[in-house]
């Protein structure tokens, strides 16, 4: 057990005060779920209306694993930290309500970094009406050499029995994705090529400030369009595999229908992680709008009663297995 | 971003399978809250009955900060990790329902360590009817030199408006604690004196396998006895300060009434952390049993309308301020 130097103690206290001052919003009339008690007790208290169930997801954001301090500005790290959890709630068609942040900091971390981090996190929280309702703070192991360690919990709600699971797809369902894929991977490749100094982070929001598709997910659930859904955090190839596994089906996707982001390759669109778009299935008879809540929606294939897993057909009609080569090494594994 | 070596990937997969196989219990009839969907989707789904609210707490367990691998057996680390969260639910008078584990592991960690950790965590979860419903896994930063990083979320429920807060104390309330205090600090002192090899961990459950007072907390809430409550994780002096702050009151405690554990000093009982007992206040007119759910209950003082904070009276009647010297450096700060 290491002793926390007093500068560190005061930093931790500072975070708590900052979070408390900025984040505990008044209860809002008309919101479906509310935080009755936030930071400052043994637990937070959440109220979920009658007929709703509670959605919970947790995601690590670890320095050197999920972000690098020389690549990602502090507010981008905070934004991305929360975005991971919001995207999981979106993939259930849920409404996010509250977040809990566990944050361990190395000794001698500049205060400005922590403020930037919280600023990024709380700005995105504000956009989605999410309250930072608690968490934990600690010194990171390793003293001054320690790494920044964050774990975010996002809690949401959905009407009972209506949350969209990965397991609900049926054979013959059409497969759709939102947005365009591979843009985050393009930026990551540039970072690996040491172009971090020349990258304008604000102009590459797709990587530094991604927008989780919460409104799209909710629309799809409310309209009863999506039978199964998952968010594209690990990459299309890997996440479609997860959906197929849980639905106990195979899938066929068509190379020439994949919505590849400008500047990205097909490979980046198929395997690049952290796009935070949604992948869902719908009955082939169901009309699905080409644009939902500002996001283009593209039909890329169909679910099949097959044990062959995920197949991909080229423009010439030749099909082969689509291996799950999503960036597990980069995003680590999500739940 | 570091690449996860394949041995690590397989370890992470192993954890997930182990947790999934062991932890996802069938829904139980008669339970107040249930996990409708556990590991394997974007989020878990929890159902809370009508008229109940949701309690949520998160706690880090970081190697070198909250535990040491040469001091604590793997199953003790898993047990203590969950115990921290259960104790917070106990302090609200709640019923724990589900846990979420975020676990980052260094490269080359023996598989037996992970199995021991999960065994300890799941054994305690089983005792309390808690389902491990999700989480996240990642490689810890630092490769083979990395540290084990765990963050536990515990979710519980309580009837709406009945969860016992820190802020409910009134001037004149009697102050009680459960159990005997300082036993965990005694063991910790021995560990610091390098007696770890001669300590029988099973015989020192108070430190290695603490029992959170969930049944006591629930009893106090159901009977309407406790007006304010907190768990003693940071030490009596610090935690009583937290309760006073939230209740905007002072307190007087009596040295000769503190239930000091066998072998412990008064100082260890006052400032030693990680006892995981409960501290609560009750109306002075209210009869409080001397034993609740197997735990002795001791009246140690009273709440006062005073801005002097927490005072302590010696056997001779002389009183002085009780400084909050709880082991923040050891347990880090809890929410």
C-alpha cells in the first residue's frame, strides 16, 4: 500500500469537488428516470419509472491501452471514456440516465489534465442529459510512473422487455449499419505513423469526439424496427460475429454495400474499431428509413440459417468467410 | 496502444468463460430484484420491482494501493473487492442484486491467480445471492510489470424513499456501531512488519475475508431504527466525520464505550480502516437490540447541534476533537 502524497490527496479532493459542483444537476421534470441521490453517500440512488428496467454497462479507459496522453487531448479522453458506455446503452435502444466514474491518477499529474478530462466527459454527459452520480478516486499504482486508469459505468433505462438484445435476429432478417465506417481507424493509423502533431483533433471528431447513436437506437426500439442490435466498437467483422453467436445464426454481407468512410479502405471499414455506429437487423419486409436522426442507414446483407458464421460476397459474387479481425488488441474486450 | 499477446487474449477469454459459467444464476422466484440479462450483450438488464429504487456503488481494488499480491491470497483479493461494494449497499439498508467487474491484468499473470480471485469473489457473491452480471476485461498498462486493476460495481435495491442516507441524523440521536473495531488494522500492522508468511489468513477473516453487514443494515432499515448510516471502511473517525458533514451536525463519542477488538489499541479502533462495520444513528428514545443478526451493537455517543465537529470524551470526562485520521492513504477515497 502506498501512501498518497498530500498533493495527490488534494488533487483527488479537487476532482470530487469539481465533479460535484458541475455534475449534480437538478432533477428534471418529465424525465423518465432520475437520480435521487448523487455524489456524497455510500451509494447513489436512482429511480426508474414503473414498467421500465435498468440497463448497466462498464468500460475501462486505460492509458496506453485505450488512449495515449501524447495522442489524445485530455477532453478527448474524457469524451471517449463516456462515449463507450453511452454507445452500449444506444445499442439496447435505451435512454442513458447516470454515469459513475472510477478514476485513478498517477502522482504529479497536472491539474489541467484532470480538468480537461472532466470537461470533456461532462460536456458529453450534458448533451445526453446524463448525471455524474458517483464513482471512486484513488492513486494509481506506480507513483509518478503510474498510468491514468478510468472505468466508466453508464446506467440507462428502457421499457420492460423492449431493450434490443444481440440475440433477437431471425434467419432472413436484413442487416443494417448506421453512418460510415472506418473513419476512426484512418485517424488511428495516422497516429501510429506519428502524425499526431499535425492532426487537428477537432476536425477528426470521428476518432477524438465520437457521437454515440443514442437517438437512433431509441428510434429503432420505439418503432419496433430492430430485432437485434450491437454497437460497432470492436469493428464490424467482430461485432457482427458477436451478434451471430448470440442469435445462433450466420450472416452474409456484400462488399459493395459497406458504407466506407471517406479516405478509409474497405479493410478499415470492416475491421476498424471505435466507429460507435449501430449494427441492427430488421424483418426483410419492414421498411427502414434511409436516414434516421441524422444518420444514414445502409442495408449491407442478411442473416442466414447457417453454421458457416459470417460470409462476405465480393462484387463478382464470390463469397468467403469474414474473419473477426476487429481491433481487440486496441479496444480490449468489451462486455 | 499495446498489442495484447495471444496468451493474454486467451486469459481474458478464460475469465469471461469462467465468470459466465459460474456466475449467471437462474432467476429466483421470490427475489425482489432480478437480473434479466447478464454477461454477453451490450448491457446487462436488471428488473427492480414497483416501488423500489436502485442503489449503485463503485470501488477500485488496485494492486499496491488496496492490496498486495505478497500479502493477500488471490481469493482474499476477490473477496475484499466485492466486500467493499456490498458494505456500501449494507450502509443504505439495501439488498444487493448484481455485481459488475472490470478487471485489467498484467501480462504473464498465472491463470491460478485469476481463478483464485474469481473463486473468492463468486463465493461471497453466492452467500449474498448476488449475480455477476457483466463487466469489462483489458490488459493492464505496463506489460509484465503491470499491476492488477479491479473496479467493482454493486447494484442493489431498496423500497422507494427508505434507503438510509448519511444525512438523516438529528441532534440528540444516539450513535451506534456494530461489531468490534480495529481488528483489520491489527493485521495490517503485522503485514507492514513483514509477518505475512506467519499469518494464517483464514484465522484473520476480519482483514482477509471481511463479512459485510448486509443483514444488519437491512434489519435497521426495515425496523425503521436507523436515521443515518455509513459503513466503516475508512475508519470510525473519518466516517463519523462524513456522516456529521452530510447531516450538518457535530458528535460526541466516549472513549470507554468504543468496542475495541481483541488485540487492538484504541487508536486502531478509532482510525483503522476496513472494518466494514456499520455506524448509525437512532432516536435516543428508540430501543435498539444489543445484538442484531449476530452482530453486537454498541452505543458510543450522540449527535450534537454543534459546529465543533466530532469530539471524544476520555474516561475522566475531558473532551477533545477527534481528528479524521482514518486510513485514506490505504483505502484511497470511497464515494
